[in-house]
């Protein structure tokens, strides 16, 4: 069991507090931010339609919808990280801000590398499709293992991060570092940030090949990633308390990954237009959400 993280005593706040995933913050404000980011994502699509044509815009919407849906898997991990480290909601925003910024830099490098490999190595589509299929398998059967790995990484004093830098189990406001005994030590916020960044590398190895199955246009690939990642922080605070209630969400995301892998493997023989991709992604997501809501609302028969 990882040691419980505690706050340094402050007059205006108890020394210890129950971890929160944002329930105490304004849900209306969080929803407004989600709507704003989604609206900006749609504006980017309209701009692409006006400057690059309808086909480019359709590819963007397919890539954006795919990235936005796959980013929900990040939320599962965020919930585990912040719960294990007992990080209050007001500090979660700062961690996610830096986490998203770092993810955007890494994803830019990964996209450049992926597009370069596709241009120079013709058979690279097969390893990419294998990564996508493995990600689908992980969503279906690896949820518990993923939680276990993240939980172990969040062990403040026993994590691999503690072998690199000295880590304190005590929070120090919103700081990633604190001075202890005349030397700098990392706080649990830094542990959370490092775990978020490393897990996003795994997610990027799944989602970027999936988007490359939809489009090979660098502008569309990166802009769809950027818009999905920019809205991720607000989406987390909206869905963090409800994401586990979407019982069939992981099944739906796995189905999307299987579709993109099949599309990539069969691209030489079967052409699936971006418009069809948008329709399939949208239908799978709607069916997943509808099934989860229906299952939740179905009354359980009384036992006799």
C-alpha cells in the first residue's frame, strides 16, 4: 500500500483531506469549458473546409472525433493517479495543465516520426495496425492490470521515480518541489505529473497510429490531437465521477480501434472514405453511451 499523502498544516485548510476528482468545483463552469473547447474544435474543422476543401475537413472531423473518444481512456488513469496520491482538486488542475503541455510536445514528435516511417517504410502499416489491435485488447482485458501498474507507479516513496530523485510524501501547496533539510525534494504533484506523462506515451502509441489510419495529412493529424488534448482537462472534471458508470465505454473504444486497424490493413484494397469513418465512429460512440445509460436505468427484477 502506498503511503497516504498529507498536506502540510495550514490555518485555512485541514492537514489531511479526502482526495477529490473535482466534485467540489463548479460543474457548470467545467461544462462551459468543455463546450468552448468542442466549439473551437468545430471551428478548426470549418476553417479547414474553407481553406483546404471539404475532404480535408471531413478527415479532420473523423480524426478529431476518434482522438476525443480515445482520450476518455486517459480519464480512467487520471482518476486512479489522483486518488492514489490523495491530491485535492485545486491542485489537479495545475498537474493536468503541465501534463497536457508535455503531451502536446511529445505527440508532435511522435506524429513526425510516424509520418516519416510511413513515407519511407511501406510495410510499417502492419506494425502500426498491430499496436492498434493490442490497444483494443488492452481496453477489453487489461483494465485491472493497467490500474495495478498505475497504482504501483504512484507509490510515493517506493516508485521508480524515487530512485531518480528524492520524493517527499508531503504536499507543499501547488509546488512540484519543496526544500527539505536544505535540499530540493519532489512532492506528490511531481510524481503525478511524471506518471501522467509516461502513461500518455503509451496512449500516444495507440491513438496516433489510429489517426494515421484516417488521414496522413500532418496538419490534420496534429490539429486533431491538439484540439482533443486541449479539452481533456475540462473533460476530466466533467466525467471523472461518471466515467466508471459508462459500463460499455471500453468495449466501444476497442471496437473503434479494431475498425481503424482493419482500415489501415485493408487500405490497399478497400477505400473507406472519411465521411464513412465519421459515421462509423459516431454510431459506435452513440451505441456505447446508449447501451450504458439503458443498462443503468433498467430496473433489477425483485428476488422472490
